[in-house]
C-alpha cells in the first residue's frame, strides 16, 4: 500500500499516466511523472478520435467480451474526467448519435451487426452507470436507418445499411490542454519531461517488493517505493528490463488522421464505416472535425518489443495522405466535400495504437477484433498498465489508485 511518505514514479504522461499522477497527488502522495516528450499529453492521447466507447464498434467480437470490458470505463469517462480537469465536457462532445454504416466488405453482415447492436444496448441497460454517460443511456435504443435516412447520408452502393447508436466522442486536443493545466496546478507532481526511460530495475536485484530505480539517457533516477509504467507503445520494452515478460501476441500500429477546423459551421452526422479497415468522420461542434481513412492513415506496423521511430513525412507526403483520406471518404460520404471546401486549418496527426492482438482488420479472425485483454500487470512494487482505450483510461486510473492507497 502507498502512503504519503512514499516516492512514486509514473512513467508516461498520456491520459493514463497523467490521470494516475493527478489522483495520487490529490490524495497527498508526491509523484514524479516522466515522459520522453517535452510536454505531457503530446502523443496518442492528444491526437485521437475521442470515441467514448460503449462497445458498439466491436461487432467483430460477437462474444461481447470486448463490449463488456470497455463499457464501464466509457459510461463513467465524463464524470471522472470532469473531476480531474474541473471542466464540463459538454461543449466539446459530439451532440448527435453516431451513425454506423455497414460497408459491402464488412466482416460482420448487416443483420448480424444489428443483432450485435441490440445485445450491446441490452448490456448498457443493465449497467448501474448507464445514467452517467453524456446522455442517459439507461433506456437507449438502436435504430436501423430507413432507406430515405440512409440516402440523405450516402448514395454509395458500397454501403449496405445504417444504424443510429447513442455513442459520443470528445475533442481530445481540448481535453489534453485541460489535463496539462491540471498537472501544472498540482504542486505534488514533479514533471520530468524530455526524459526517455530505458530501464526499470529493483534496487536490489530480484527484490521486486523493495525499492526501484530508473535508467535513462540522462542518468539514473530513484529510488522509488513504487513504479507505475504507463508508456503505451514504450511499455513492453521497460517491462522486459523490469523482469515482466510481455504476454503475446501484440502489435503497434502508427496511425494518422485529419483534424480539420472549418471557417463556417458544417452540418454533417458523425459516421463510422464498419466493420473493418474503413474510416470515419466526427463532428464535434460543427466546426471541428476528425476524418480518417484507415488504409491511408496506417503508416507503420510492428510486433517488436521496441517499435521503430514513427516516420517523418515531408509536406508533399503529408498532403498526399490528406488528399487520399478526403477522396476515400468523399466517395462514400459526399457531404465531406463541404468540410473540404470550408476547411480553415488541417492538421495531420496521430500516434501509436498498441493492441493485444494482431492481423488485418479485413480478416474476421484477426485478434484485433477482440480487444478485451488490457489492464494491469504487477511485479512486486512495479505496475505495468495497458491502457486499452482512451475512453477506459480515467476510470482505470482511479481504480488503480484506489487499489494502492
Ligand atoms: C488515430 C487514433 C485514433 C484512436 N481513437 C480512439 C478512440 O476513438 N477512442 C479510444 O478510446 N481510443 C482511441 N485511440 C487509442 C488511444 O489514443 C489510446 O488508447 C490512449 O491515448 C493511450 O493512452 P496512454 O496514456 O496509455 O498513451 P499515450 O498517450 O501514448 O502516452 C504514453 C506516453 O509515454 C511516452 N513514452 C513512451 N515511451 C517512453 C519512454 N521509454 N520513456 C519516456 N516516455 C515514453 C510517450 O511520449 C507518451 O507521451 C486511438 C488512437 C489513435 C492513434
């Protein structure tokens, strides 16, 4: 158990590490927060789509195991994050239901998808936190779009059916700024930014229940009474030095998407093309949009313990990716042309997606369709946290801290 005189090192200042550090500090425990980046919240946690998962996207896992695993964190994301930042998420959350569009090459056919959605809705109805989501989902319904409703969104023969589900997303860039402010305001958190951790080892070899030390290019840090590794794509490499064997299989995929701000409001639904290697659009507030086309944005895949450095792209390469994303989305969702015409700024950003799975999303047997294997791994006073999803991070951080104090 941790007490106020303990020294804690948290590795990684993404949403997981930052949330853990804040919860510990607010209980009076001093924390040193390490990150290789110059600022906290610079990587995947700043540049993702911000879908606060209720489980609908995981129709490739008909067992509902993934939906069950992500549901609780998704339902309590809003209140937990609002406690951490002191801000309401309402102004930066999508305001309409998500539309799932079933693609002709989907790995889950429309009727099976509809059946899956109804089963997820049933899970949600039974959950005690169903009233804590962005909208009360304790009696939520999933609607299949009429052909007229579908026709208003797409005229593409590639889309077989559409469904309305009550899922919401948040602007992760905005959330990242609020978490950085919260970290800055917390005197018990010492930030060690620009430090790449290379190893974590018990001070006395083999004594994992004793103090730990950290190694980095800038020298050694410690000793610490507890080390919490929340390094996402960098996690397994440090686990290995600590003596924790990575449970396989896993993969790291480096993905980029477009973050667009328009000059004028654009009225388009948030739509996801499912289930497989397709894309989506998120409309946060009619001016800020997230646009992705999976094959165009996937820049790197690795199953190594240490993934390679992300590719650096020149202006021409970036603009080719941008055009490719827009072209593919516009072919399915003609309304995306309005975003292109109105765009005032476009940023191509993203990060690593670590997953306890491998394979192609076009393959129904790929273990990437089953994402229930995430959580905390422990070796004495060393904890390694696989965040799983952005949406599950704040509540998992709270559980971890509750379990430690
Ligand atoms: C394009 C894209 C879309 C996504 N969409 C969604 C979505 O809609 N909903 C959802 O729930 N999830 C989504 N995700 C996944 C989500 O982004 C991640 O699950 C989440 O951000 C991981 O948080 P984290 O704090 O664990 O990792 P990060 O935010 O990546 O933080 C880890 C930190 O560790 C640091 N680090 C790594 N190695 C070292 C080292 N050796 N030494 C020091 N520092 C190191 C990094 O600099 C980084 O700051 C998406 C991801 C991507 C890339």
